C-alpha cells in the first residue's frame, strides 16, 4: 500500500470533522439569532410583548 493510500482515510476523516464542526457552529448561530429575535419583541422578565411589538 502506498503512502497516498494510507493518507486518504485520514484526509476524509479530517474533512468530515470540519463539516460537523461547521454544522454545529451554524446551528448555534441560528439558535442565537432566533433568541435575539424573541428578545427584541418580548420582555425578558415576563415574556410579554413589548411596546415596539404592540405598535406594529
């Protein structure tokens, strides 16, 4: 078996790890954006709509 044949599985594993990390980061960013949208229209303490939300 050549050196290239030995390196390919490690390369593929590295690519898969990077893809999984990117997916986890994107999922956290989407969750944070949704949380920020919630905080923009609701009071953090009571969860009731705030004045800006009621004016729309």
